[in-house]
C-alpha cells in the first residue's frame, strides 16, 4: 500500500451498518479524554458492542500520541486476530480518525476506515458543530458521560 493509504472514508450510518452486520468490526474513538467526558461518545450497547477509546492526540498540547499503536494492542487490537477485521476510526470531524486509519493500515491492518464528518461533524455558518453532519446529527446512538 502506498503512503497515506487506508480503506477509505465511510459515512456514520455506513459505519453503524458495518458494526451491526459484521461481528468482527470494531469502533475506535480516537478523541481525547475531555471529549469523551464532556461531548459524549457512541453508544453501541444495542449492538452488543462497546467502542474502544485510544486517543490519537494528547490533550492539552495535542501532540500525536507516541503510544497509539501500543495502546491499540493494549485494548485488544492485535495484528493476528484483527488483520482483516473492519476497524472504524471516529474523531470529532474526521481528521484525526483519518490519520489513525492511515497509521494502522501501515501497521498491517487491511480494513481501516475513517468515519467521515466524525462525531460532531463539520461547522455550520456560525462555526458551530453538531448541526450539519456527523454521528450525532445522523441520529445514531450516543451517550454523554
């Protein structure tokens, strides 16, 4: 695979469908602890699943998490059992999750997807998120911690 390659972008509803129909699929939320606590996160309980939480960047400086791959292994994502499983990466807007999908593809995982528009979506004309597109706007299940 070329540098920057990954399986591609999918919309939140497509991600939900994959999570619903493919038992091996995994949702990895790559936002920060603060975002999970104050903004909320995907609720996969009706699918009998839980999202995994591994930050791509570290708050407050927002440096790339140098332990990302190791932390992915720490939450149970290993090349042996997940090489072909759909790994669905989610962040606020689809930027960090795309970078995470690219990184994990480079680590040998074949089906790393970025969830386009992320959890909160693109900003509207007033620069507010959560009104245009994304997981929450699509009406998918989520909870606030």
